[in-house]
């Protein structure tokens, strides 16, 4: 089977607003929702996406506003989704800095989180479209060309991460 015949791996998936039920969820239900949503994007089968310990650590570090009666609202799920997207790139302390104003805005009701999140989803969809249009994978048999692409993508990732870190530092000032 050639590379063209193989199904294209899913590089990105987001928790869509329509994926989130209109009822509050217990932690086990949150974990199940995230497992179903993101399992196709994992590198290996059985890879951990979200655990009770992770959620509890996010709560302890105050990455999202407190939960009431052990139930997670739609706003909590949106914030956990953002944390999930950020945790592969940034430290917990950076994520806390990134989300501090957003959490405060949600708590004070000065930010409409669903509208903010929909803008984020629209941006990620546009980013994915641009990425897919630019991406040209080399022939599987040319390992040096694959290595060059790996190095190039890693370099671009580092540039974007460093630019984001500078913006985080501005948030802290």
C-alpha cells in the first residue's frame, strides 16, 4: 500500500461547542468526552488524554474557576479543552498566566466564553487549512528528505512557541 492509499492521519481535533452537552458533567463523564474527542489524534493507541489526577492538578493550580457540587459546566469543559491544547507546549505556570484574565472574565461574567471559544475554533480551522495546503510530505523511501522536514517543522514549532512565550511574558508584566 502506498502512502497515497493510506488514510490520512488526523493531526488536529477540537472539542466543538456542539460536542459539549447542555448539562453539567461529573469528572468521569468529562474524561470520557475528552477520550472520545481526542483519541484519533493520539500518536499511539491507549495514550492518556485526560485523567482524574490531571483535572485535580489543574483545579489545584487554579487553571479554571472552582467546580460546584463536583460537576463541570460547559465553561469548565471549554477551559479544560484550552488547557489540553496548551499543555503540550507550555508549562502549567504559563498556562495559568495565559488563562488568568479569561477565568476572571468568566467569573465576573464580563467575557462570554462560548463566543470567545467559537472564535478560537474558527481560528484553529483556518490554521489547519493553511497548514494542510502548505504541507508536502516527502516520499517514504527518502529518509534524508524526511529528516529535513522533521527538522524544519521542529524549528518552526520552536519559533512559534518562543513568540507565544514573549506574549505570555507581556501578560505577566
